[in-house]
C-alpha cells in the first residue's frame, strides 16, 4: 500500500513526518531519512491496528507527477 507523507522541519531543526490520510499518524527524526523511516514504521503500526480492530483501512493512493 502507498500513503502520501509530508515532511517539514520544525523550529528546533527536527524533521516532522505526517501521513495526512491517517489521522494522528505523525513521527519525527533528526534527519529527513530518519523521519521517513520512522513514519513508515508508524504507518505500518497504524494499519495493523486498524486491521486488528476491524476498522476500515483508507485506500492506497495513486499519484502521478508531470513536468511542465
């Protein structure tokens, strides 16, 4: 499954990663790579929890990029 994540840097220099389609699924790291690794683990745990509780799982995304 694929989920869109956003990564921003906060005022303290930490990288904050969030999965907008999974409410409350947020993580962070000292580097972009660490934040990306941590949000991947958070998304996996989030989806596993939804499955365990028989909750609906948000659909995977399909995204394209174009050059103009």
